[in-house]
């Protein structure tokens, strides 16, 4: 399968808008950090070490295609243009760190893009599983299977006291980072996020907005994840995240009901204005687009807006980013050109997402 | 203020970077901030906070440079990184650093992991087998004690043999047991 497949505008499986609580939890991600014995960590290794690690990890995983019932493609980061790297970053398939690394590194991607294994990022191996909706256990099971497979063939750096040895001491132990991406517009509108961020941080979890500041997140999307990796077994880390996520979902639903009860006219006006902006605006910044997409998503969730497909909104959050816009436009765009192109793309996508069911016509 | 990257839109986002121990502030518009530091970047603030945390913990932050250099330093044989470099970067150079700095690490890890300094949880094959064997032996010994207490000697003899077999497996490195 060619690399183009991963760069075009086809949606990744996590954007499908399925899975439990998918109206609030957009996606679940599991990341395992692993390193090999006998090679220094990427911060200190030589190009020769990088090359050898890359070869053995890639070969092991590509050989295991059948055992995993998944087909992987290996992509050398150095072979990619700068724009292609940016697109993979925007699609959450590689990290900016890997994209900008001067050393040999690669990413192994499953065809449905639910699994990406980064080689020579901050650690030798980073296994990532990205699932739609709230599927913490499912995503972990997948990551664990890949981990087991690599472990059989490759000598992992492990210590009886410290566990899996990682480049950064914040990952030492399980090397596990479990996170959920949540859309929390009502908690944001009712100014409850700061309080929630504070409470959660006391529970060994962390909440981040899009710029990591915590309070005002782009598009009201927040990432909740475990902060500690030492002293708690994997099952407990996952169970704690599950329980905290469920409680936040509950709070968000309560806040939505309260908004509907006490200010339904204001809310309805705001959500429809955003739909109008997305449908007709000619210039759109990332910020405005994210806000409008968040409003329309909320409108769909509370049953106000009925004729837009929610998967289109998931895709738009990704495809409206600068790299994708330029990939789609097939040319370099400056900032103001991007804003215009973004508005155009959103108009087109939104029309595609409108199902003409509202007119009462039967669709076959 | 105007965005440092595109020099077109107003700067709204401040990104703090640490490079060679120096802090730089970058001011971007939201479009550029999003492209240069997308949502996906996880824990991008960690290197800074971790660095501060480690420095404060070891009280190195305010010491003049020459003083630092005069102090005898722990160095990792494998990668050549000193413990000071680990503290400055907030990262290890290699897996052997964990062994080289083993004594100092609990103090660092404690701060990062809610007071925890030891791993519990999954372990790769050989290690996992060993741990499993140790737990099995413990369980069999407990059963053996119970059997002796209620004078079921036939069962006790069987359990004793079982415990011995497990112990010899453990002594052999725990590699013989198949992974299930
Ligand atoms: Zn800019
Ligand atoms: Zn080292």
C-alpha cells in the first residue's frame, strides 16, 4: 500500500464517531514506550544505532502481520516531504518530534490507521493505538498484543525495580500513557473546567486543552490522561482513567441539561449562528472554525441540529489544519489564503455531510 | 504583537521553549501555533517543568557554573552522561543510566510519580516468568504449611515436591516454562 493512502483526505478509523459515549469522547489513545537493550536512547545514540534499531523493529513488526490480523506499512520519515510529515502529524499518526528528527526513524501504520508504531522518537519504540469513542480496554488490548509480539523477538530494556526503562523519567515503569479526547462545551460554557482540572490533577491524572494551558481549549476539546506511570499496575491506571472519564461525562451531561433548561434560546441562537458561519463564511481562522465546529457538534448531540453527520465534524477538525489544507489545495498557501481555503473546505464538507432527510424524503 | 512565524496575524499564543538550559518565549498566532505545536504534542510542557523540578530538588538552580564543575560527578559508563546532564535535560542518555544513578533515582521518581519509586505491573517474558514463579512458590508454600497444620501429610509431600520443582526452575532462570 502506498504512502499516499495515509496522506489523502480519507478519514482514519478513529474519526468514525462510533464507540461508547462517542458524543462526548471523541477518541481513546493508548501509548506504550519501550526501548531496546544495547542501544543508547535517541537523545544520545548515533546514526548507526538508529539505523539498526529501525531495521530490527520494522522487520519484526512486518513479519508479524499475520499474527496480528493487521497489515502494516512502513514509512521512512526521511523519505517524506516536509508537507507530508506535517499531514501525518495533523492526522495524529506521528509526533512532531519524530517528524523533525534528524536521525533515521520510521512509522509503521496499520491500514485502518488505528495502530501506529513510531521507531526512534523519544524512545526506540512507541506503540500507539487510537480508537474512536471511549474504548480504553479495547485500545490497550491491541497495544498489549503488539507489545507482546515485539517483546518475543527484541530484548527490551527492563529493570526489576524501575520497570520499563524510558528516555524520560515521567514514563518510567509501565511506559503507559492512556488518554481520552473529550468534547466538553457545556462544562466550558458554564466555567467549570478550571475546577475539574484542579480536582483531576490531585488524582494523578492530567487535563490539557489544545495548547496545554488547561482552561480555554481550542474547540472545547480536552485531553485527559494518566500522569504517573510508576507504582500502579496497568489495569489500575486504565480503571482509574475509565472512572474519571465517566464522571466527567456525567458532569458534562448535567451541564448540557442545565443549559437547555435555563438558557435554551441563547444556546439555540448560538449553535445555529455557528452552523450559519460554517455554511457561508468566506474567511475562517483555525480558532473560529474550531469554535463553530464545537457548537454544531453540541447542536447535533442535544438533538437541535439534525441534518449534519457528526463524522464530518471529526474529519473537519483534522482536515482544517494548515498541512492538510495545503495538501488538499496542492500548493503552498500563506496564512490568509489558508483562511479562505479553510472556509471553502468547511463549506464543501458540511454540504457533503447534510443528509436531505429533513425534507421528509425516503432515502434508499 | 505580530506572530513571529507568519508575521501576518496578531500573536495570541506564547510558547516557552528550553534550549541548552535557556528559556525562549515564542509568540505565535493561533494558526501558526497550531501548526508548529499541534494538539497532538503531548507533554510538551514537561521538559520545562521537569527541569525546574529536578533543579529545585537538587538545589542546583542558583549555583554558579564553576562550582558545579568542581563537584565530583556520577557518570554513566555506557553513554557518558553525568547525573548533572540527566538533571539538566530531564532525560536519560541510555538504559544503563538507571543503573549508574540507581541510588539517586528514587528521590527524583518519587516527585514525579506521587511518591512511588518501584514498578508494579507488566514485565517482559523472562522477567515476567521469574516473577510468576516466585508468586507460585509462595502460594505452594502457604498451602504446604496449611496441609502440615491439619496433618494431611500425603498432600504435604506432594506440595513439597511441587515447591522444589518450581524452585529449581527459578534457579535455572525461569526460561523453561512456556509462555501462556
Ligand atoms: Zn502566524
Ligand atoms: Zn547512560
